[in-house]
C-alpha cells in the first residue's frame, strides 16, 4: 500500500493563531458543509482533513490529553465490542484494542478514505489484529446493529454536519445497556488553546444528545483540557 504524503512536523500541520492575546490551535480542515445545530444553536466545525494526520499522533498529545487516563474512566472490559468513531489514524483505537483483548473487537470508523488508509498502515506496522477499519458516512458510522458496548468519540462530535442522523445510527448500534462517550475540549474554559468551534460545552452536549433519547450519566473532569461526557442508550 502506498504511503500518503504528510508534512514533517506537527507545527506545520496545526497553525497557531493569535486571537485576543491567546494562542489558538487552527486545525488543517477539509471543505465540508457547515451549519447551525437546530437544538443548541451551536455552529458546526469543519472536519479536520487527513493532511493533519501527523498532528493526531504528535508526541505532546500524551501529556496534553492523557489518553490512558481517559480510558481508565470508561471501565472497558476484555471481550467488549467497542467503536472509535472519527478514529483518524487509530491513536485511541489501538489503546482500546489492548483493553478489549483478543476476544474483543474495536470498530474504527472514519469518513475519510485517506485516514482509513493511514489506519490500515498502522495496524499492519504494529501487528494489531482486533481492529476493524470502517469507512463511515457523514450521517452513519456504519457499525453493526445492536452489537456495541461502548462508542467513543474523541474531539469529533463537534465536526458532524449531520449530528442527529449520526446519533440515531450510533444509538441503533449500541447494545441495550451500551454507552456513548464524548471527549471534547472544554468550551467553558478560555485557557484551553483550541479554536472556539472545536470546543463543546456540557450544556450543548447534553441538550443535543438528550434530544435523541440518550441519558446523561455524568461528566468526568479528570483530564487537563477535555470533558469526558458519558451517556447511556
């Protein structure tokens, strides 16, 4: 499989802008429809393009986001079938695969074919056998119906152009006791150095997901920059 061209450094892939005296990360973005959520009034962000893939695997991410600590909060069990929606290059998918073990399965869904190719390269390189790459659609992650214990979306939900349809499709994929978890940069915190449209507030997340019959369980605040928002089917 031929490798995709990527720029050499994360700094080249994530421009830093000065806005109101604060550093703000501006993600490389792919042209996509944008709009306003009919329930919350939140404006949708554009999808981060595959050209920014190296930023997803930047060395600073472990310190900035503490991904293993985030997964500790979710109680993932061996043998579970879980989904990483908006999986990108598989940064979280691979971590989840270690937790579900050989008897479990991770469905890594992304809407960009180029991201799926990069994910497949990673799985081959790292010899990971329990992850199934899935090319999703803007309104459907294309997960098996009624089969998923937990769906995780990391800094992804705010980019959906069809959030209601995506939530309905995710709900259909979850088991009766399944959970949906969002990791989103805290919009309530002006010190988080991410553009506003790439953040989510607890209030917006709740009103949007509860409108699709998800039940809010809790927000876990253990991470330095992100909410862990836990919902049940």
